[in-house]
C-alpha cells in the first residue's frame, strides 16, 4: 500500500470514528452530581435540579464504591460524588416533555426497598394517581402490580388515558451497586439493561414489544421520588449519573460502556477535518 493510500485510509477511519461518536450525542440531559459543574447542574442541557437530596463523596468501599470513575462522555469526567436519598427527599426539575423515543440511564444503590407501590429512580409525572399526568416512570416496583416481581425494574408509560407497565424480569437487590437503563421505542419495543457492579456481573439485556403509540407530555421530572408525595415512591439509597437521551441507544453507547478513554467528539471531528484537508493536499500534489 502506498503512503498516500495509507494516509487516505487513516483519514477515512478518523472521520468515520468521529462521526459515529458524535452521533452518540443524543443526550438531552445529564445530571452528574459532581462539584464541577455543580451538584444540581444539568451538564448537557439547562434543566438544573432543585431539592433536598444531599451530595455524598463516593467511598472506597461500600455503597456506591463501584460506580465507575471516570466516564468518558461529552460533559463527563471524574465521578467522585453521588446523590444520597433518605426515603423522604427528592430532586426535581422541568424538561421539554418526552413524546417520542428515549433512553434513560442511571447508577443505583438501594439501601432498602419497602412501602406500598414503587421506588422511582427517574419519573416524569405530576400526579401518580392519574394517567393524564404521567409521562414515564423508571422505577423498582414493590406492589407486584401488572404481574411484576417485587423490586422488578419497570418502565411505566402513559398515553394520557391509561398506564402501561413494562416489566424487565430484572430484580434489584438491596445493598448492591447497579447500572440500569431502559430504552422506549414508540415503534413498539422496550429494552432494559442491568449490570450488577458489586458482584462482578456482566451487562444483561432484554427486549419486548408493547402497544403504546403515544406518550403523554409531562414537563416535570423527578429523581428519587414521584415529585408529588402523593404516595411513598421515595428512594432510600444512592442515584448517580442520570442521563436522558432522545433516541434509542445501542449497547456501545451506554454510560456503563463509557469507562474506556476515547477522545471527545469535537477533537475527533477536528482531527478528521485536518486529515481530510491533508488528504486533499496530497491528492492535489499527486496531480500536479
């Protein structure tokens, strides 16, 4: 292979890689709970949180110690702290309502899981007693409603008239660090991922179909509770690195896969542009 072809192949590889990584930037919100950019700051969007959960430094052992550090994603970096919930507090904000495909992700540690209905990890609703106010609820069910298991990772969605409970068959144990995620496709599929970080588990995935054709728009998003205190959905434990994307992520685009160092998309695209320019100059030189 000539030097020119070698450089051209490298150029194409850089541009393709940069484009693919940039395509991962479907993130619309990412709450990292770090000192920088700030405990309650949305590092990607502008939906900053308010509430009374507290910031906690991630320990060397015990709860949260196996949440990954660092995370190599746009707006990411060192992961040294998390949000700590005591079963009676929450963090809330307003968002542009989710009405199409989305993926929600988080790292979670439940200290306990009791009470009546569920434990909200990330919930977009204004009144859990009415489907007309629910957008989605990513939670661990406790009431075994709609044939879910106790503490089953569940996504509840509403079209404004009725709820649909989408179960995963993944059960969250207490005193365990997890990565959890769910992707909802209006085309008819829902996907769940879970990884038991404490016990060295591998990333597990399950998908199923549904009949939901519309999502009820809800502008309120709450982390760690339902946001209304109408029922006790508040979590006792840790929630970290909550990310919301407006597309269906692939396995390689998940937060839990972002622990290996890769250049930022802007850097890759910059390198791709320079390489393309270099390739153009080489071609011109050969024609001269």
